[in-house]
């Protein structure tokens, strides 16, 4: 629910970082 509610604080440790979670996460956009 956290990944859908708040993408910036969604801990994706078990799941691979999606494009939406890439820019919304603490990490910079890898595609840009």
C-alpha cells in the first residue's frame, strides 16, 4: 500500500525498482 500510496517512501528491496518508483524514489532517474 505504501508503494501505491507514497512512491517516494516505498522500500523496493524485494521488488525491482520500477520506472515510476525510480524517479519517485530516493534514487535519481536512471533513464534520464
